[in-house]
C-alpha cells in the first residue's frame, strides 16, 4: 500500500544547508521563518490567527536514506530511529511545534523554525494544549540531554 | 510535486466506525489500543520504552474529501480546516499524542487512542516536552470549548 500526498505549500527559512541548522525550534538557536500555503488553500487558514502555536508537518525532502539505528545529535549512543527525531525515518515526515506570530494572506509568520528553506509543507494543525500536552511526560533517554537542546546545532550526519 | 509514503504498520483499536469515536485521545472517552509496526521496522523501536508518550502520525484512510471550511465537533461555527483537527484536510494526516504503556516485540500498547481500527501508521516519534510543549499556548477559538473535549464523541459528518 502506498499513500500519496501533494504539498500544500512550502517553508521559507534562513537555513539553506542541513549543516548548522538548529535541531529543534527553540528560541536560542533558531530564527523566524514563514510557512506559505498555495493560494488555493488560503481559505483553510481562517480562524487560525487566535492560536499562539501551530504544528507543522512537512516532507524532509533532503533525506535520501533510512536508518533504523541512529546516533542522534543529543547523545553518543545508537538509538532506534523511532526513539529519536532523526530525519532518516522510513517515512521522512518532519514535525515542529512553532510559535505563530501573525498571518498575512497565505503566509504564516513563525517565531522560530528549525526547518530547511524550501521544505515542502504537508499540513498545518492548531496546537491545542488539551489535545497535545500530556499532564506529565517522561522523555526516556532524552531526559539526560535536557538543557542541551536549546543550543545544539545540526551537522551533516543525516545528509 | 507528489510525496509517496508506505505505511510502517497499522493501528488496532476498538473503534470500527467513525461514528461514536472519541475525537481526541483523552482518558474519559477513549480506549486502549495497539500500534503494530511491520517486523522489518521493529529494530527502530529500540530505546522507545523509556518515553511515557509517543506522537503517532497516521493516514486517515476513510476520509474521501477535502473541505477547507468545516464545522468541527467542538462548536457550531464554520472554521478554516487548518484551524481545526478535522480529518477533511488536503493531506489527511492524523496526529495523536498517546500514552505508551509498554512495548512487546513490534507492538506498542497505548493507553488511549482516538484512532479507527486498521488505520495505516506512517510514523512514531517520541514525545519530548522540551520540543513539543510550548511554555504558554493559547488555543484560539478552541479556548471556549476547553473542558468539552474529554467527553465529546464523533459522528458521521466527516465520512
């Protein structure tokens, strides 16, 4: 079985190379960006402006391989890819929770992005704490890396 | 441009009909479920067990149309589809943050699911508060619906 999607737009960011990108959209290491939807989908953005954050789903279009075992940026041990956010996944779908600053027409101005310029956008969802925020969450092997993520940057390991 | 993915497995749940499903994986209205990955991808689950929650991405395979304006379960006004979690999106990708109870081989036992039985699974990501949980989030038009979501159930409006 195959599933086929067509991008609804694309992401504009200052990051034109996988190297030196922030690994997540945290304030210290990342920069503002724009998610632009195709004009035919702009009507779907109605009412989104009241949300402070959105969830972006996008196609990691520069990833050329699948690795089930990866050594992530945070840490030195090999981990199962589904226990990481590494891009070399069987289906390279990226997910970022980003701050929505404002909307102008078909463009969403985003506070912080960790996404490569030109990345095809698949979906935009409103971030809803009641749906998306568990009361207490434990981050497995990443617990020990907490605090490092805000300044960590990408290199070319997943190219 | 088209993007093609192949499901990594499927989701097993008590929900065999879109009608009467919980609309989100909140404890009161939902039931335990299982995410089963194909044996070839089981190695990618290594180290996931330490996480209390996972993010599931899946293909909403029963959705047959796109509506840019929808009247969601929570509320009576028409909203832009990207300001809702309705399934009639240009790319019908579902996202749920669910509790991970345990892993046995290639099966993830999940605390609460809001997903139709047999739904094709596209990706599993660890839920990491530092990546996925903004410090303060405002839920736009959904603010007034907070509290209703825990008991709300689906009907056949998005069939």
